[in-house]
C-alpha cells in the first residue's frame, strides 16, 4: 500500500428522476451541495437509469423524461452553477453502465443481500423485484468511482450504499493488486436535516412515494400549499421543548425544529432557545413563513427553467460532454486492469 496514489478532491452526487423532489431532498442533499462548489470540483448527475428500477418509471417512460428536466431545473434553481459544476443525466455517459458491469463482478451477493433499501422497496415480493433494483447500489458505486470521486454529499439514508461503494472500491484494488487505484469515497452527511421525516408521521422518512401528499413539501408546491401543509403537520399537545433531551418520544417536534434549523442555517439548539415553551400553532406560522420565503424563489426559478426545455437540454448535453471526458480515460484504465482487450 506504499505507493497508493493521492486522489484530488472531487464531489459527486445525484438524485433519481422519480416523482417530484421534496423538502427532504433539498435539505438533506441539494442545499449542502451548493457550498461544496467553492471547496472542490463537483459533478451533479440526474440518475435516470436508477429511475428505471422504480416500477412507476418502468410503466411510464414520459414520467422519467419529465422528471429528468425537473430535477435538472431544481439543481440549477437550488444554486448549482452548471458552468462550474457539470450537470448531466447518467444515461448520456455510457461509462457508468460499463463500469457497473465490471463492478457487478466484484461485489458479492451477500453484500447486496444486506442492503436495507432493497428490502424496504421490494417488500414481501423479493422474487418479483427487478434485478436492476437489486443491483442498484452497484450502479451507484460505478457512478462515483468512474470519476474517482472522493466525496459524496447525500442524506442519511444513503449511508449504507456508500459503505458498499467503499467495500467495492477496496475489493477491486485488492483483487487486481492496484493499491489505492480507486479512492474510498467519503460520505458527506451534514446539516441539521440529514433525515427529514414525514409531516404526518414523525417516525417515517419524508418520501416521494408516500401516498399522502400532505406528508411532504414538494419543490413544486406553491406558497399556499407549503403554508397549509406546515399548519396541518402532526404535532403533540405540549409546548416546544427546551433541549434535545426533551425530543424523546416527540419525533414530530424534533422534525419541525430540525427543518426550521436547516432552513434558517442555524442549529437546533439555537432554534429551541428561541421558541422553547411556545405553542406549536405560533411556531408553525413562523416556520411556514420561513419555508415560503426560502422555497418560493427556488420554485419560481424551477418553473421558469422548465418552460425552456431547450436551455436545460443544452446544459445537460454540455455537462455530459465534460463528464464523459473525465470518465473515458478512467474506464479505459479499468478495462486494461481487468484484462479486457481494446
Ligand atoms: P432520491 O430522491 O432517493 O434520489 O434521493 C436524493 C437525495 O436526497 C439523496 O441524497 C437522499 O439521501 C436525499 N434524501 C431523500 N429523502 C430524504 C429525507 N427524507 N431526508 C433527508 N435527505 C433525503
Ligand atoms: N441512490 C441515491 C438516492 O436514491 C441516488 C444516487 C445514485 C446517488 N447514484 C448516486 C447518490 C451516486 C450519490 C452518488 O438518493
């Protein structure tokens, strides 16, 4: 391991174009991507091939297309500068899929069997789930490693997938005796809202696939919808807590305070100092105003961008060209390392 190369910092992250993005995607991921751009080179991908693992995407191709534009628009409206950080859709850079195959031959079935997201998504019908859903985390590892990315800013739910990506990278380096060839990518899971919970049930993650639209704030919701959903959010009858210890058994209170903290770039402690002892009805009004003031400009910019698909197309195409120029030589190296001719 003495001659392991040092890898230049590079961040990679992505979101699936399935359904609409919500506050969890924004606070857990996108909002944290923006300041990273000043610290290191970044690539932001719309992982459209991952969206095909979702049954809804498979049945409705038009939804994947529409959502691809929407996710790209959200990246730009949320503060990603496409001139600085390429934005592109995964399927346009074929090296992701090519590396995924090679990594499928490195990853072990036992490793994938432990993935909790697969278990949750496949439910009782494992044998009827797509093979793509099963091998989804290997494609995710390829997304990252095809650029030798070192940092991966994501929400808390992706931690296990990133550990797998590290295991795959390590096994590749060992098996082919290329110490340090792939970096072991670091998860970057930051901020007070790494796991935003449902507004209807504080122990369930806010999710695109929740049946209840009131459980989440969509990035396409207008000001009235945002305010209404917050006012109707489930809470308990007690006043706002004083400190973290009082979160015990009060997941809804914890969630709303964390959302407030993330939106206002404060810590949960500071928010509690400000609101401790107040009634939820008062706090919710202030939170609704804050959420609208932070989200409305993003929503408006998303709408403007989505009305001009040609502009988004130009951005995705140019992003893919830049991404491909980085991935091509790495994949060529990998092919040589594993003995594929040509
Ligand atoms: P997905 O929509 O599943 O492609 O997720 C895109 C990004 O949003 C990933 O980094 C997730 O970890 C993050 N994310 C999704 N749901 C939440 C949530 N409820 N709270 C925090 N982050 C989330
Ligand atoms: N699995 C991620 C999610 O659902 C999306 C994703 C795919 C991703 N490839 C990635 C995130 C690579 C970070 C890096 O949230």
